[in-house]
C-alpha cells in the first residue's frame, strides 16, 4: 500500500488493524484511536481520497490502495494545509486528540463540496466526536478553510 | 506592569505540532514497550473463589501475568485521597482484587505480553471463578440497606454530614408558603477522546523510574510512586505529555495501572505500556453525578426565599478514593447566587456496586444548580410569577461581597464569595435571549450559578531568561487542552517585556518542575497563572538589579520593554535582556552566546555589599544573589475565587418524536479578568456542549445487576455537531481580590447550569414536570404519558 505517497510492504499479521499498522508499524502516530468501534472518528484517514475509519479496516485490506494520513497533508517545514491553518486561526482544537480525524474529514468534505452549506458542514463533520470545543469553532474553521482554499 | 498580552486573543502556540500529527500522547510513545491487558470482573458484586492464570502464562508472547498474590503491595489498600472527619467509613480498593469484587470492571489480573493483541488473547485464557453476591445499585437501594456493599459498613453509609445556618425548622414553620420537592440526577461519564494510558521505564543503572501518564496530576503520582517503591523523589520522573482531554476523572491516586505498569517495568527490566480501550474506559474510569434530593422550601407571597432544607443521598460507587469531596461541593453550592436566610443540608455518601465516583467537570455543581433552579421555577409556578422576577428578588446584591455562606467548602474553609454581580448577569442574559420564537412546544429555561474555582493548596513556576534572550518557564500542572502554553506565555511575556513567541512553556513534567498539585477544580489560571506572574516578576526584579549595576542607575528607574531593560523615559539607555542573562552568571570559560561578556576578566566589578578585610569592589556574584536570570515563585490562594454566570435558552420539543431542538442558547459569564478571550470562548462553548450531552444524551444505563448496558459510543450518545447549537456569549468582569491577576477559573463553568436550563425549558415546552436528569426522547415520551 502507498501511505502519504510512499510505498510500504504489506503487513505480515492478518488481523492487524489499519490504525495500529499506521501508528505502530509505520510510526505515523498522528492518526489517533479513540474508540476502536468506528464511532468517534479520531482515526479517520483518506483511502484513495475519501475519509474512512482506519480502526474498522484491517491493514491487509488497504493493499493496493493509497492512504493519506494527517502527516501527509503538509510536509515538515512547509506551511500548514489550508484546513490545518483554518483550525489554528479559529481555535478549532483544544486537546488536539480528535483533531487529525476532523482535519481529514474536512479535507474529504471540501473535496466533495468546495463551498459547503451550513448543513453540509454539520453533516460533513457529524462522524467525528470532539469533547473539548463544542464544535462551534470547528464549523468556523471549515468556513475559513473554504476562504483559504480559494 | 504592561498589559500588552494579558487580555488579548492570542492564537495558540501549541497548535502547530498537534495539527501536523506530531502531538505526543502517551500511546504514541513506543520504544519497544511490552503491552498489557487487564482481566476485569464481569460481576458487580461477587466473591472470587479461584484465579487460574496457568494457561495465560503459557501462551507464546506472554511475558508475565500478575494477580494480587504476585504483588508485594497486593494486600495494600490504595490511598484515600482526601480524608475528612465525617468520612467515618472510607474504603478504597486494592490494585488487583483477590477476595471480593464490588463493581463490574474492577481489575482482577494484569497480563504483560509482546503485543496488545497477544495480551488480549492471554487475558481470555485467565480463568476466574466467582460466587455472585447481592448487588446494590442506585443510591436509593443503597439507603434501603437490604444488602451491603462492604460487610463492615452499616447501612452502606460512607459519610454523613449535616450543616445549618439560621433556624430552618422555625423559619419553615413560620413561612407563609412551603413546598416539598424531589429531584434525581443520574450518572454520566466524562469520556475524553483519549482514554487513559501509562508508559514506564526503569533504568537499573541509575535506579531511575520514568513514567509517562495521561494523568491530571503528575506531581502527585510521582510522590505516590516514590513512597510505594521506596525511592527518593528525585529518582522518579512523571510526565503528562499531550493529554487528550481529562475533565476530572484523569486525576486519581492511583488507578491500578498507574502502579502496575511501573511495577512491571521494574520487574521485567523493559519499558511497559498500557493503553485503555474505550469499553474498559466506561467501567474502569471514575464517573459522577448520581444524587437524589429531598427539598423543603419556605417562601413568602413575593417569591422570596425564607428557608431551604435539602436532604440528599450521593451515589458514591463501590469505593471512596476521592473522599466525600463531591457531596461537600454539592452541599456548598446549592444556594448558588441566592440569599437563603435559613439553610440546612444533610447528605449521606452511599456505597453502591458501581464504578467509584470522583469529580467530573462541574463536580457536584450541575446537580446543585438543578435542585436550586428547579426549586425557584416551582415557586414561580406556584405564585404565577415570572421566573426571571423570582430570581431577581432573591439574588445576592453586588454590595454584599465578601459574602459568607456559612457552610463548609472543599478546602476546609467556609464558603466566602469574593466578588460578583449576579443581577447584571441575569439582566444581560435576558436581554440577549430576546423574545420567544413563534410556534408550539417552545419553552424557555434559565439558570444562574456560582462556581468555587481556583482552590489551593498552591502551584509554582520556574521562569528563566536564557542567554539567547528566549524565556523558558515551567509549572507542575499539566494541560489537557486548556491552552496553558499560550496563556502562561502571555502572563510571563507581560512581566518580562518580551514577545509571546519568545516564551516556551513546559507543564506537567516533574523533570522541569517537581512541585505542585494538579489540574482540576478550574484552578490552573488562579494558581499556576499567578505563580507564573510571581516568578516572572521576581526575574524582572533581578534583571533590574543586574542592569542597574551595569547602567549605574537606580533599579526603580528601569523598565522591561521590547526585550530590553531600559531607563524609563530614556529608551536609548538600556541593555538587552539577553545581555542581562549573560551578566547574571559570572563565568570562567566563555562558551558562546555572548558569555565572553561575563568572564572574570571582562565583567565589571560589582558594587555589592562590601566583604570583610581590605576594600574591594565586591565579589563577581553579589552576596545574597544567585547565578542565572531565573526565579522560582509560588502562589497559594487564601481562598477560592467565585466565578458565576447566567445561561438561558429557547428549545422546541417535537411532540411526536420528542427530539430536542435548541433554538437559541445564551451565556453571560464572569470569571474575573480574562487572560485570553479566544481560549475562554472555547472553554465555554465546549462546556455547554458537554452540558447538553449530560442533559439529554449521556445517561449511564446500569441495570439492577450492576451491568452498564451502554458501555460504548454506539449507545452512550456523546453529541456530534448536529446536536450542538451555536452559543452566544457575553462577559462581565468582577476581578477577584484574592490574587494579583484578579482572575477566576473558567474550565467547568460552561457545564454547570445546562441541565437546569434544558430541564426548565422542556418543562415549559411540553407542560410536564421535570425533576430528573438526564432526559432523553424516550423519557420525555414516558413523562408525557403521565
């Protein structure tokens, strides 16, 4: 599978979760695990460009696919991706644990809707739980990301 | 002091690494650690008749399996954190149960293996035989005392406390109106997105233990581990790295894993890591909010309170690791912003066969607020008075501070409100809320609360100016997302006249600052914030002394501005703070960074106090002065600071589906002087969201057997964005007279009144009595059917 543009050998353990593979085999610990039953969205990554829960997928199932994690959005030393920048400007993160999942979901949302309505924003982030922000600042960040992506 | 940074909406300095996926949470720390899994009791109350770990130990990849019999501290009761004379029957659990389990989820065995996958396989092979015992669930069942949670605790009562101001019986007897009311609040869970985790490494050569722990109190964990393992505190390092939310329950001393992981690392000579999964988080992490209140209130025909008596039972859970702090807080916070001439409160802290309780954001206050506000709604209803007007008639007035409530506070003192303006809160909130929206099944709710914040004992801070001119500062309390690194930097930057970007903060790392208490009780800004202010002020004074010597001026004529120490009114006469840092440390060997200016051959003779003997200009390091441009300062508050606020809302309830729609939600908030409005807004928005969850979605559903029936995010419904409306926020500032910065805490405020607001609004929308929390569409359906 290709992760953030780099080809990696297949995982050897058939029951290894994609989330564990990314975190503990490839060292991409920016993908977080909040519930391991597909509800909280912390582990959201892009599979061929679309947001998926990496805790609900076996690593071997990602063979032949392209995975993008939070680390793949902006390389070290480069400016933040517009969605990341918008989260910073709008104080859309507090503890930062759910944040990579939200950012990946919003990247997926904006790929589908370049200028989402308020309802599309709520639906676009309604697969991710945040316990700190109350979501208001995340909604503002999505609006800001739309501006930054222009 | 200048106030350039204090009060400004400074964007957070901690964001970049978190946004790039470079945060460092405990489970992110690898280094080949062994991984662990617990065997936990499936029974809420049972006697253990046998434990067989042989098969688990034989599984390839398993390194160790521990039961209580394998632990040198296996028969030691874990600490009781906050002892109190009224806690006559305090009980704590042991690290691993070996005789009786008293809640489903209590730890029985601990497996260490090459990987988490193998550890979980091995945990399945541990055979534990149980003999079930009668289960005591709900505080009412506990009070009936048909069965006991602890054989040696009569009546299941851990603690009882009665307090009274005035003469309640007499005042009730004479009151023109009396009303008896019953209220019930059930348990919820804080559910931080990061569950708990501990990583430990033992260095045998240096005899040093290093622990990364998602705790809210690394300094206390360090102290406890040092005592347990017989090590000097300097040989134990505890670090709370990035922590993914806490909200209270991440502070304990100890959860079993906090001992077992370091113990296993010392035994096995390898790093060991345990990461909680979400399911065990639901049963193994402390919970809160279960209480049942019986109120009698006396009032006059104008709706003025004359007397209030509340007799409540608190669902303490199976053990009392956190003492009776929760019911004490509730008892103290029921009167809230209202003047009650005669007040009596009695509580009993009940043992139940459920997960132990300890503070969860709000900590005893959401229930207290619910009781008081629903009582006022009942008075308004009985007298056909406006709910706003009834509140206005009973509020403590702005000229009444300091206001002594006359009941005990959690710090051992009596509750004394330091400052506030409650009528202003109410007036602004009502104005912001505006007229009611059109339509059927719409209701209005409002509630006012006070919150004792910033409790002691103390926090400290170390601040140092480096020879580069950059500033490093450290405090013992960790952050779980509250932007400590930003707001401490604002406070330090103001004192030292530097840019926020030049201040780097360390928090929650005992290697950097070993003293302190923890992050809880909305206390960080008051305690650590003021400690930062004190320490940075000491550094500023020292910088002025050194610069005064160098510039041959009076220190009182100097100021710290733009990274310079300069003469007031003569901006050209000054030296860079970086140069002062160099001069503060007279050296023999120049090592770069400008230090050649401070070697013994180049530094100026110092006019310190004269030494005995021949007249000399004084030693390079003046008598009484320490090297380095640094200082350690502490702040110990004389009493709690009392934040306050008023929330109001309009809701609509669908009469068919009983879906809740929050049409408008407004907050007027007072936490004294505001350090960073951006951060404060986030705290309040997040708090209200958590309060909405606790009011309508997040009920821990225990059955009569003590089984938690909704231990997953599939069934315990933490709200998504689709459930949380926009929140409109306004502030007033009544500075606290109890600390130099005039600040009060803000961390818990958003949560406290939400249940009372939503309950009141739903009661009006549906015309049904609301005396319980949390609610749900199903519960509203039941209530509407009578």
